[in-house]
C-alpha cells in the first residue's frame, strides 16, 4: 500500500459503525456505485484471520433492522438504545432514521434470535445476515 492509502486506512479504523455507514453512502453517491451489503468497519485487531471452511454452518450474525411501524418510532429508539450498542440517543435516532441498518454485529445465533423476536413483536422487519 502507498503512504496515502495507509493513512486513510488508519483513519477508517477509528470511526464508529454509524460513521462507516455514512461513509459508504457518501461513496455510493459520489461514485455512483452500490455496495452489495452493509459494510462494518472494525479495528484491525478485531479481524479474525483464521481461514474458515465455507461449508461450516454460520453461527455469528449481524442483526439488520429493515423497517418498523412509523407510529412506534419512539419505542424502537428506546429498544435499540437498551441494547447498549450506540453511544448516544442521537446516534441511535440517526440509525433508526436511516434504515436498513445493522443494529448489532457479531452476535451468536441465540442472542440474535432473541433480539429479532423482540423487535418483530414490536412490528419490525428484521433480518439476520
């Protein structure tokens, strides 16, 4: 990598998930491209460099909130905030206002199903990816 790309990579490592999502949207708009999936930027030390067999059953998921009833917006902000994922109420509100969004990453199947069921009981459309 060049020095310039190394510097950019170091800056990207330090941003939040919400900022990374906004960055992806800006890149898509600026260059008229589309990301096939939502990209979550994580610090380098959190990447798992172990080679995994593609045939293994998936056990870790990202929980994606796709939509919810407009009349229950406050309930969803409170529920997502209770998951202690986002730093502030304002950050949580931005996530809810810009769907679809990953609301929790790298979750085991049991926790993912529990969160999904709870949000679906409130009327949301949730997917596990």
